[in-house]
């Protein structure tokens, strides 16, 4: 992308402008790297109309053929991996390594979902009636809207888009306006792979216009959203009022539990990776370390030592470990929470801005944190870790569950019995043993409990569930009028 290039909407296989535009800013330098259109209801309605018109033909396309187009998209994304990684670094702030990892996850998801085109299975069921054949099959919903965030602007759109497409739906994507370059490349990739016009559309704009149109429009059958609890809850309520199917993946406040028998070096390394990778700007980030008191001092020493060794800077530089917050608003939010933490607990390291330009925050560790503190309960979405000391395993589980969120968690211990007790008692949708709270695989379900999510899991074969409905089919081959009372 050349500097100051305008990124437009992708509607019905064409690049479509809008009356207004906004700057696309590099968070590491605060300089504009381009512009993006700011669309409204008119552009959203045009995208919905294009998707509606394309739906009958896409639905009739054999599912294995739809899967083969996805596989071509995976190959094209692999070919353009370096270009897409650069876009991720420049407009979101990820490091080179993090960008590569995110794109590889997206490629893996597309590869896996391409195979679902040959696995959209129903079942045959014996009938109560003679000479009657009963079976079920999956049906696509129609036009589906995807509303995605800035923190994983490649992986999250893809892990919604791939199952929606292979199931036979047509799509309108409203990506985050902070990361439009990534969305444009995704559109180009799927176009090159051979998607028919109108099957996949991209519209940039605010939730108050574009988002509201997608949620309220009668031709949109379902909405899949990832973002904040505040917006997700409102969207879920609004969508339900219109009779739509709605899926929301929202916040996380993920604990790592460190017991007295843990490998502390391994636990500290995993904590730092989980807390400060992606600048803490991911819903699976490690934000609470719940540590048994007898090892808390040594564990904390190791965590602080490893945290201070992290290199903060421009993500395009290979030596960088931690990039910037995505924009000034997120930077200000993180700094406000750090000030709250300084009043609630003890600052062990970090706690300040790094440099005079760019939205850089020093990776921050607080000790002496109580379970009820705001920094232990509220999602900060930045490089901030709270260390909470507990007496034993039972109190650790209680502390971990003492939170409105339930996305992911981790435990470090050598005790197999307590591993299985933890897996049984922890209130999270994803659990890790002796590994960070972050990370997942394309063929495994992704999602959480409690306030974290609603509407079913993403990724893995379960992702198809949200984007399809069941049809029950009865075939009477008697050739005669039924006299049996049927109810």
C-alpha cells in the first residue's frame, strides 16, 4: 500500500468509495500510513443487497466446491504472508513474530474449514411409519454479518468468514476501522481464490451507522461479533429483538494459577508470554497470576526479572518484544488503569510511558493485589499483570473463578490429581496445563463461559453450528394415501 492510499469498501466485487474518509495511523509513530473510507447506511445497505443477490447461487454451489475455493484462499494467503504481516505491524502494532503467528493461525483455519465442505453431514433416522425415509441436512442461514475487532484483524475475521462461506452463507464484514489494510488484503485474497461477486463484502464505518444497519436490516439472518461486553450485550439484545441469530465473543480476565510444586522458571516464562505478548491486547491474555504464598516471592522475582528484560518498540524491528497500544484511546485507558493500580496495590515494575512518540507502555506488574481490586476484576486490554497471593489450591480455584469472565485459564503444577480437579472446577471455556493462557489450534473450539460469550463456540467443527440450521426431511415412497393418524 502506498502512503496515503485510500482503502475503499469491497461491495459486489468492486471497490466502492464513500463521502468521508479518516486517517489510518501507525501506532508506533503516530504517522498516517493511508486513509480509509467512513461509510454509512447507504454503503451497508448496498453490501447487504449484493450478498442477498449472490446467496441463491452460492447456496447451490456444491459444498466441496465451496471448500476448494477456501483452500485456494489458504494458498494465496500463504503467498502473501509477508505483505499481510507488514500491514499487521504497521497499522495494529504487532511485532513481526506475532504477525506471522496470527497469519499462520488464519491459514490453518481456512485449511481446516475447506475440508468441512466434504463433512457437512446430516444423518438418516428410522421412521415410525412404513415406506418412509427420514433424514436431516444442514442449511445455510442466508446473509450473515461479521463484526470484528482491531486486535486480531486477520485471524478473527477469517475464523468467522471461513465457516460462514463453506456452509453456503454470503457475508458482509464490518472490520475495525483501525486496521483496514488487513481487511482489504483479505478481500483481495478471497477474490483471487475465486469467490463469486457479492458472496463476500467489506464495509468500513462506525457501529452507529454501519453496525446498526447490519443488526436491524431484515435481510441479515445472523450476526457474529467479537469485541467489548458493552457493545456485544447491546448488539445481542438488538439482534434478538429482530429475531436474528447472534453470536458474541467478548471479554476475558484470564488467570494463571501457580501452585507450590510448580516449575517456577517455566511458570514465570509462560506468565510473561501470556501477559505481554500482543501488548496484552488480546482476550486470552494472562492478566491475573494467582500464586500460592510459599512460592510467591520467588515466582514474582522471576516474573519481574523477565518483564524488565523485554524490549519495547516498533513491531517491525526484529529485536522488539512488545509493540505499542493500538491508538491513543487505548493507550489512555491502559495508563488510567495503571494509576488505579498504583492506588490499590504495589507497583513492582513498569507503570510508565516509553518514549515521547508512539503509544508505548512499559510492561507492568502489580503485587499485593486483592481479588476485589479493579485491576483484578476489569479487563484492561494492555500490558498489565496483577499478582494475587493465596493460601492453597482450593483458594486459588476460588480466586480464579471470582470474576465475571470465563474465557481461558492455566495451572502450573506437577500433581496430576490437582490437574484433573482444576479441569473439573475451573469456570473457563479453555484450560491449559503447564502452558500459557494464550494459544489455540484451528481444529479446537474457541470461546468462554459467563460474561465472556454467548451464541456458541467459534473455530473447530463446532463453528459450523452457528452458521447453519437443520432441515428434517420425510420421504413417503408408498405412493398411497396415508390412513395412519400422524401427529
